[in-house]
C-alpha cells in the first residue's frame, strides 16, 4: 500500500478560507469547523451534509487514505486542500469503495452542487 508525499495538517487560515468559500455556494447553509481537519457542511435539501477531512498533501496515497477513513469513520469526504495538491488513483478508488469521496479543492467546489452517487463519483469537466 502506497503512502503519499508530505501529508500534513492544513494551515488554519486555509481552513477559514475554505469555509468562507463554501458559504458562498447556494447549496450550503452552514459550515461548522469541528477542528482544524474536520468540517461539517450543512446543505440544502435534497443535498446531504458533508463531513470533510482536510489534509495538505502534495500527493495523497492509498495508505494515508486508508488510515484517515479508519480513524474517522463518520467522514464522507477527504479534501486535498491546496491548489497544487493531488491524490493517487488508488487513493480515490479505496475511498470510493468505502463511500468516501476524495477531491482536490477545485473538484470540491464543483461537487458541492451534487449529492448521492453523483457527488461520490464527481469529476471536474475537462478544459478545452
């Protein structure tokens, strides 16, 4: 099982900025910061709430993803926060098999409009 590269806790100001940006979305009613790595995002019906685990990772790997899910059984999303962050295919696959979405920041900004399977399987549109 592959672990990622430089997987650390996000900076508090980055989490605040994320919360503020999410509050601008019409599907979001409230954002509660549970701690520096967990956000609860309450969304309008029929959208379900999001429990987002936040990491700052150059590359989020399968091993890190497994440990995050194991240690945080209530989450339904893992976010690689910084704009240059990414995740491996295996990390996304493992998470999806456990009912957890894995997104980059930009992907989350698009996925927040979806729910259910469409949220879990969200892929950003390709740019021309």
